[in-house]
């Protein structure tokens, strides 16, 4: 009997990337495939591999995600297909090709996620570009990371939520809100949340990470991340009661992110920008070092070469009467002053004062 070949599946990391690109949670994938949540988590972590009909259903779901995403974003679908076709030969890719594949696969969705954190379209694009530029500068480290997409996502979120943006003139005024009234209300509620709660909500209910991964990416313990998530959901439900259901909240977050037609720059432009930024800071560091060396050399040139003692304090010279300060008159001085006042002046006429 001829055995039917098993349906091809991407590696575990790419399974999760496809699920995130399709705005699906692990619970939704488990429901559609007909397995438990723990089984989907094991598939995405690489602990187990689906078999039989379950494998075919899971592979069809992933292909449907690629097709559906391709219908909305043709360029993204082409990039994801190219990424999947080069997964097996990833070791033969040059660093630039590997970076371009990661950027093409993650950047479009990451820009939309960052928009949920900031409410600013230009800041979302800038944050993602800066994160990938930083990744390109440290590409050997990022390429060996267990989750390169998570590394870039954490860097983009950190830059987007930096409090220093409020001092930049270009970001002092708010951008036009979404056209839909419900989307405006949801975005307003998100922006009123504390940054830690907003980030946790987007990662868990928006991206679809599980609680331990969300806690690790936000640098918090699992109980702390759970409390932040509950507080954020309570705040959103208090303003928008229709979003008290986590599934509905996830759907609305995905729709809000997909409504904004945000385009990321080309990977070549990002790499060139990162290299220009690296060259600028390298030249600035060299110029500062040269200035410091010149200042040190000038100081050594003009500094005294021998010890010069300080001027000693003044001392009293013998034979010179000390300076006397004015004080009360003695008896002799008082008698002389009285005599001068009472007796008539004698002498040449020119020395005698004339009365008026």
C-alpha cells in the first residue's frame, strides 16, 4: 500500500510567526484544529510534531493564513513565501539576505503593533526602523538568538515607549485619530493605560503570546504580568463593555491595527540607514577621542615642570611701629584740644581765621 506523504510544515519558530501574522491566538488555533491549547504550545515550541489528519489540518490552517495575509498585503505574502522557501537553506544565506528575510516577514506586522502602543503612525515606523538598524549593527548576536523576531520586537517597543519623545517638536501635537468612532474610543483607552499595562495587553491579547513569554518580554514575573493584564482588561471593559470578552478584545485589536495602512521601508534602506548611523557615531567617537588627546597634550605642554611653593603669609617687620587704629583720646589729647578751642590764635594774619 502506498503511503501518502506527510504535509510539509515550517519549523516551530515559523509556525508561531505565521500565527502572529494571521492575528490568531493559540486558543483559536487549537479550536480550529481540534486539539488542546497545550498541544499547540508544544507544536510551536518544538517539543512535539503533529501527525496524520491533525498535521494536514494544521498545515492547511497555516497555508490559509499565508493566503489570507497575501490577499491583504501582496508584498508581505511574497516576502513570507520567499522566507519559507529559504528556511531549509538558511545556513547558506549571506547576513544581508537573512536580515532582509527577517525584516520582510516581521516589519509590516510590527509597525501595526507599535501603532497600538503609541497612537502615532510616524513614530511606529521610526521605532521599527531603529530597532532593525540596531539589529543589523549587532546581527551576529541577533542571528544566533533563539527568537530574532522577539529581539527586534522588544527593541521596537522600548524605543516607541521612551518618555523622551515628548520633548521632540515633531511629536508634541497629536496625529489625526482613526476615522471609525469605535476605533477612536479603543485607541483612546489604550493610550490612557500605563505603558507597562499597555505593552502587556498588546503582547498577550494583540500579538497572542502566552503569559510566560509576555512576562519575559516585559521583564516582569509571571504573577506581575498577569496582574497588569487583568488591570488593563478591567480598564478597557469599564470604558467599552463590549470588549469584556478577551476573544472580542483580540479581534478588535487586530482590526484596529489592520485598519491603518502602514508601510515599512525597504530592507535595503534600513540597512543603509543603520550603516550610516554607525559610521556617524564612529566618526563622532574618533573626533571626541582626538579632542581629548589634544586637550591632554596641551595641558601637559603648559603645565609647570617644577614645584613652586606658595607665597608665605606676611610677617611683622621689626623696628616699625604697628599700625594703630583710631580710638578714644587720652587726657593729654583732650587738654590740647580744649586749649586750641579756647585760646586765641597768634601768628601771621593770614593764618588767623576771619569771622564772618
